[in-house]
């Protein structure tokens, strides 16, 4: 089983641990560098990105995490996690730092500060067209959207209708996956299963890189 960490400084950690375990991974929390060193991949949950940025810095986890991402550790960021992984953030605080692992520009709280949350059915490339075909219920909570992507980023999902129609809400670049929405709250495990497969592939390809837990 791949060993996947969930960054547990803040945000909805428990739901991700459960979804990862249900998808065949061994899932543990990450709050310090020794815990980060032990995992084959990392989930960065939703929460509040400026707070997460501050806590990563205060706990001396920021630079170790940047290094592991640069070394090719797979990562999945949901909502605030997507913001943390991005290269460029619009509408954030000037002192907020981010991990620069995904070549996208993200707009924080993009769907509007008044209409904070909504749900829609989404098609996600490589995920909702797989063996368990069918759209996915996507829950957005003060979510970011992806304003633009570089050519090596795959767009996996866009909003199908409504005022935000066409906005990008799921992307992948190599071993890094991000969604604006929260698959951990719906009981639909397909995004987590997809990420567990990504981690398996990277672990299998890079012999000696990461620990495969059997
Ligand atoms: N609005 C939050 C932020 O800017 C993200 C919200 C979420 O993760 N549900 O970090």
C-alpha cells in the first residue's frame, strides 16, 4: 500500500484520511518534517490558505515541503490546498506564501464572497469516465478557480453551467493534482482513488524513491 500523508495543520483532515484508507492507501497525518519524510505522497486539505501558509512557516515545514515537491513527491490539493500548490495567487494577502508546484494562476474566493458555497455535477477527465462512469457531485466552499494554466497543465474539469460556466476547477501537472472542490465530503472516493493510483505509479517508477508499504 502506498503511504500517503495528509497535511494536518488546519482544515478537514479526518475526511481525507478516511477517503485515502478506503481507496487502498495507508494514511497518516503530517505535522513535522519526520512525518513528511516518511510519506510517498501528500494531500493538502481545504481550510484557509493564508493560515496554512503561516503555520507551515512557523513549524519549519515550508522549505522541507517545497524540497519534497521539487524532488517529485506526488501531491493532491483540495480548495485551500490547490491555492497552496499554485505558482500565482490572485486576491491573497501580500505576506501569504505558496508552494509553487503547479504552473497555474488561481483566484482565491473566486466564486463570490456572498454566494460562498454551491454544488454541481461535474465531469472530470480520467476520473468520471473511468470504470465507475458518471458525473461527480462537487461541493465548493469559498473555493478558488483556476484563472489560467501553462501548456503542460492538463485541465480535468470545468464548471458546466451557471454564472461560472467554463471556469477551470480540476487540474493535473505530472504528479500534482488539484481540485477547487471537496471530494472528501461527499463519499465519492474516485478522486482519492485516482490520486492513490498516481502515487503508486510514481513509487513504482522511481525505485528507491519513497517507501512502499506492503
Ligand atoms: N477560501 C479559502 C482560502 O482562501 C479556501 C476555502 C476552502 O478550502 N474551503 O484559503
